[in-house]
C-alpha cells in the first residue's frame, strides 16, 4: 500500500513546473486549493550528487503539502541511486522521474524528454531509483554515499527545520512514478509506455505534446487515450496533462480519455482555488450525463489577499534578496483586472512584499469598486 492507492479518483494533482512550483507556491496551493498531490520542481540528480548544496532548496516543503513527491531528472543511473536515498531521508512521500522536459539544454544531454529516445537508459534509471529506495529501507543513509560534510549537515538541518526535531520515522518503500510526453519529434506513446511498464512504475503522467511541440498547439488527448488503454492492462495508474484550465476541461478530458486523473499546470497559475473543485469534478465524471455549470470567478479582494500571503511567505523562506523570483506570479493573480498590465508592471519592479502591499493599496484607491 502507498499513498497513490488511497487517493480518490479521478486524481486532481498539481503538475510540477520548473521555476514555478517552489515551496512557497506549493504551500499557497495546498492551503487555498488542496490538490491531491504536490510535486516539486524538477531537480538535477547529477548536480546534487556532486554536492551542489544550494539545489537542496528545491526539496524544501511543508507538512500541509502531503502527499508531496520529489521530482528529479538527469541521465546518470548512479546519481539517481544516490539522490533516491536523499529524497527518502528528507521524508517525501514519493519520487517522480522527469522524462518529459522539452528544454533544449535538458533534452540535448539525454535527460527529460531526451530519454524517450533511449528506453534502455530510462529503464535502468527506474531500476536505480528503486534500488536506492530499497537500500534506504534496509538501513543505508546519506552518510554512506560519500557526500561532503556541508551537504550532510544541510540534509539534517532541513529535517530539523521541517519537523522541529530529528526525523525518526519508519523506513518504508516510496512509490516511483514517471512524467513524460507522447513522443520526441513524433507520437510514439504506445511503444514508449510499454517500455516504461516493464519497470512497473506506480503511475505514469503524460503531457499530450511531443518535445518538438514544446508548449505550442493543442495537447493530443487522443494519444493519451490510446496510452491509457495500454497502461490499464497493468496495475499502473495513468494521469493526463495539457490544456486543462477549468472544471469543464478536466471533466471532458477525463471522460473522453479514461485516465485515472489529471495534472493541472498552467491552469492553476494565480488560481489555487481551481483545486477546490476536485469533488465537483469527481461527481461529474461519475455522472456521465451531468453538465458543467460556469464557474464563478474569485473576487479581487480574495486574489489580493492570497497574492500578499504568497509574497510574504516567499520572502520568509527565500529572503528579500531573492524576491525577484516572486514577480512572475503577480501577472497571473491580476489577470483580467482593470489596467492589469500597468498593475503587473509596477509589481514586477518591486523588491519586497511591503512594496507590493503599497502598490495594491494605491490600486484599490484608484479602483474601489472592483
């Protein structure tokens, strides 16, 4: 038994997004939306295995996010083995392997979606991660992996900061899942998932575009449907991803593709409240004749309140010097507001949560009726 088997279906989860789903974003999404699963940003195993201590910040999380899954990527099986043990040590609920990132700098090194062209390496990576988890369950720890003392101390600090004490939990097997795409430069998802299924991942999440498409065009949910039919011949779960921006989108795509759930990415930007609709989605999927009513937009007051909470939490855990990493979120929260572009531009020049609060105050005085 693992957390995947205990989730209500269809599963409605937060998709991992590089540069977006950091600890602050996931905290806010958990508090105001509560998706069924949270995934971290993808983190490079080779960098971590070589003691890139700052990369451990990608593994910061809070208890409110559970179940929380660490997503990792790379191309060296031995590095995957080591970082699987680190992830176990940090108390995550699962490990997700990124085999779908389309970024040139990632795929060109045979990582991310580049692995679609190298099934034998992809399968070796899955085996290495499972071996790391197995060895951790049987007593192996990060201190046995040859890391520098600074790296070991930071792992210990992260556990104490998160738990308030040294973590002494049960060592149990973590489930391993895969996130991928329907192909590299053409659709090969039927053959590709059969390779992945040979290693028995607990779940496969499929973005309905090839690497070549990046994020352009429409997601191919018919290809996802074909893959789901193959995957359902096994015990592995299948989740779909791509072009999901509303309850109606989720219901339609789940009904038509037969997936066990979906990952919401861009549809959740500035909109953690979309996950509050997950029970409605489940009910409508079960009632195949039910129609989806239009969703009421979240009012400006609530948007600004959560925006400020997000900004302050980001500043708390990342520090004011790194506040620029928060700016991308402002445009998403302010979408469709009067003079949204001007408001966004002002916020994107801010360097602290206090400055953002002052900008919002000025804006509300100019538009008191929104």
